[in-house]
C-alpha cells in the first residue's frame, strides 16, 4: 500500500514538474520604431511603443480573458496611447477629464462594418466594449480631433506592448512553434517563426 501511494505521489510530482517545464517565454528587442514628429521648440516626445504578439502554429482558439482593460481619457488624451489586448477582451473607457469625451473608431482592421461609436459621456462616467474581432483599432474622440490612440486586438493571449526602447517580454508561453509579430502604427509589420523550448529570443526590425 505504501509503495503504491509513493508511486502515485511520484507520478503527480513528475507531472507537475513537466507542466512547469513546458512553459517558457519569449523576449527580445524591436528596432526601427519610428520617432514622433516634434514641433520646433517643443520637448521631443518619446517614441510610441510597438505591439508584439506570438501566434501558436497551428493557430488555436482561446477563451476570452476575464481581465477588464482600462483606457483613460485625461488631459485631452487617451491613456495609454497604445494598448494590446487579446481578442474577446473587454475594455472600459473612463472619462477622468474635466470635459465631455467621445469614443469611436472607423473600422477594426480593414473591416469598416465593425465601426463603432460609443457615444459621448461626461466626466466621471465610462463606456465599455468587448472586442470580438482581431485587428487594429484607431480610437478617436469626435469632440477633440487631436485625440487619438491605438488598440491592437491580437488573436492570441500572448501579447504585450514594448518599452519605448523596443525591448519586450512575453511570459507563460507554452513550448511549441510560434509566429512572433511586431506592429507599429507608423511602420510595416515584421514577423519571425520561432520554436519555444523554455525560452526564445526574437529581435525584429520594423521598416516603413
């Protein structure tokens, strides 16, 4: 009986260790991130980050995340300027400014049929939307034409926004083959196929 119990415990421990060993990460650096235009006499703005995501090969379906992502409206700006979310994620758009704001987009990716206007809401209120389609979303405020931001709705939960210097890291990526993609609103997408076995380093270069 003792030997049998010991054998069961050993199998469970080995299974647990195998599960941990089968989860890795991807990290690297994105170069070629376009520098923003700066008006004469103004302080130079930091470069907008790139979005990086890893798509399993072959592609698979993922359950929508439970986390609700937040995009703020403050100082007549969308904060953050660039967001990355998995498909199926819900975003809550808050108005923490002193004036009314609007949230709208003309398309998701190239599909103009997915245009949406969440309406106008006063300070202290918010609007919520669930993004069920993957693609690029260009946020705008109809009341303030200079306001804009980007959401990249990725077809995978393994998605992140790089630092301003281009470095990034994707954690808890199961071992396997992936297509790693880098996106920026001012450049062409760059991608590379990689096999993750504990850890993989992928450096990508964006071009205009």
